[in-house]
């Protein structure tokens, strides 16, 4: 059974940092891609970043230069390091394997 579990969300002031984790079970490390998405209240879920099994990365324009996606195959975990956070980064952050979604983790950035 495939499971994606996000963690690391919380409340932070604008300009601060958080690191989100997406721990994957049921899939072999290094064989899948992971996307991060986020959903703000009243808005559609939007793409944030992806990491492919070959190490290719890409980011939404709104987070380029501030967010970094990385993976640790030994831990079967994908991270999203978020720096210089802004209030508009507030939302529930989800990881997605292309088929399966995690349950999400809340990020709140206060101004």
C-alpha cells in the first residue's frame, strides 16, 4: 500500500523558513517523481515544485529562488526547504506521486 505522509508545517513569521518532508512508503526509492502542491483558502490547488527520479527539478515562478526541493533515497523522503517565506505562501502543502496524494501539512506565514 502506497502512502505519502507530509510533516514540518507550522506557523512562521514572514521572512522565516520551514522545511517540509514527504515520507513515502510502498514505492521503491529512486523510482518515482514527487510534486509539491499547495492550496490556499478559497483557491485552487497549485503546483509548487517537482523532483524526478533522475534528479530533475523545477519550481513555480512564485517560489523560484526561495524554495528548494531535494530527496534522500535512504530515507525515502522528499524535502521542500522554504526560505524567505511570505504571507502568500500560506496554505496546505501536499506531496503527490502522480497517483497518490498525501494528507497535507498546514503552513501559515504571518505578516
